[in-house]
C-alpha cells in the first residue's frame, strides 16, 4: 500500500482552507493507503516561539483529525515532538540543503516579512524539517494545500541530493531501492514524493481579500471560517465576505479577474463535491444575495457535525492524549528503523 504522510501546525484556529485543502483529503485517502497524520508542533515554534496554550492547540488539531473521520487505530495520529527522529533527520537535511534553496521559499519570505535578518533560523530551515517529517517514514504521497507545493519540490531536491551524495554508501550498505527519476533509473535510499494538491479548493482565499490565502495566523478572524465557528458566526462571516457587485457568471471563464467570486464558487464546489462548472450551471446569473445564503446553509451542514464532535473530544483530554501517545509510539518505531539506516549510510557509529 502507498504510504501517505501529512501534517498540520498547532498555530491557532483550524479553518475551512485547512479542511478542504488538507484534512478532508486525509480522510479520503485512508481507504486505499497506509496513512500517518501528524500535529507538527516543532513547526509551530518557527514563526512564533511562545504560545499561550500549546498543549490545547495540539489537542485541538488531533481532535479535528478524529472528528473529521480519521481512524487512529487503522492509521497513525501523533504529535511530531514525540518522535525525536524528525528533528534528527532534519539536522542531517540542514547539511544536505543549501542556504540559497531555503531563502528562495515564498513562505519564508512572507512569514519573515521585511526584517528578514531577524527571523528565526528555524523559520528558514522549516522546509528541511518538513522533508524530514515525510522522508523519515519514506512516505511517497503527501496531501497538502497549494501553498505547500514549493516545499514539496524542495523535499524532492533534498532526497535527490542525499541519494546522489551518498550513492556509494547506500550501495555498499545494500540499502537502496530502484526508482526512476525522469527517464533515469537510479539506485536511491529516499523516494521522490508525489504532491497531492488537486480538487476544487487547493487554495482557499481570505474572505476579506481574494488575493491572500486563508490562514490561521491572519489577525482578522473575519478573514476565515474556523472549524469551531457556530452557525451564526459562519453566516455573519459569509454575509460580510468581500465580493464585487456583479451577478455570478454562467461559465467558469467569467470568474477570471474576480478573485472573491471565484473563491466563493470554489468553496461551494468543494463543500458539495461538485465542479465549479456544475455550481455555475445552478447559480449563473444569480446575485450574491441569493448565492451567499445557499453557501451558508451548505457550510453549516458540512461543518456542524465536525464542530460538535471536536467540542466533545476536546472535553475528553485524557482520551485525545492517549491516542497521541499510542500513535507516537508506533511512529517512533517506524522512524527509528529509517534512522538506524541513515546513521549507518552516513557513517555515524551507533
Ligand atoms: P499558518 O498561517 O500558521 O501557516 P495555515 O493555515 O497555513 O497556518 P498549516 O498548518 O500551515 O496552516 O497548513 C496545514 C495544511 O493546510 C497544509 O496542507 C496547507 O497546505 C493547508 N492549507 C493552509 N491554508 C490553506 C488554504 N487557504 N487553502 C487550502 N489549503 C490550505
Ligand atoms: Mg501554513
């Protein structure tokens, strides 16, 4: 079975973008894959070091995974810091990756802002830890939102450089697997990961600004629909969402140059498991005064069962903690298997 890995940071309120771009795909992939889903707490201290309630944030992401339908018995759900092998492999990847690769990442540029010299070294090295998260299990499939595409390309570059730099050591230890890169069959230790980005909402935009992605860390709560929002709040946020004055077009082409309209149609399509074309076939020619209430009803009907289950789980912290602890043990055993080989390949005595 293909091995799927993905993670979500405990950096605040989970939102519709996280759900449609990531978590909903995690749920669907359980059927035919072996899945590892991680609350990436080590990542959460890269942009902001001190968090008011990190344990609560970690539990809320785990609760969202489970409430959305992830089965922690059949698959693995855990928090990253419980498996120190992630950080160990990230250190090695820090020595594989080049500073130039890291400083070109758009997430680094966005999050570091103007005062780049003053960003944490961890924020610069973020993609190296992300590569380690995936490759410490030698996972091959990674469901993420569109914003993580660049980091996954870097993961491929890191894997490839490691494979080439240590080619002789890998062969000598008898560890390699044969993979094909482009047309070339090569003998490699780490696989080339496949990003899984598609769907109608790979990048959900802010409700206040159709050119910015919806983010947990956006200071405006009106910019996003949180998984924990109640029906009234969802309704208020969608009613206040920025739009243009025109009616919806009947064809997808008519959404060009209308980022806010495009975003709301994309959200509707994703939530109803339809395409943009199908949504416009129904709503083309209608005003937002008709479309927005329909979107509110749809969003509430999809999200409210998840919200209810999340609330219930978050009152049972012992249950959530036990799931994470068990998941951590299982993940640790698998990650250590890779690390023993990696240490051997590099030449560390153990
Ligand atoms: P932060 O602002 O702290 O980076 P975030 O909202 O970007 O928070 P992450 O934990 O960084 O959330 O990302 C978790 C997953 O959600 C990733 O797969 C990411 O690609 C996806 N994701 C985040 N924002 C969006 C969005 N607006 N649309 C679709 N997917 C998204
Ligand atoms: Mg992010």
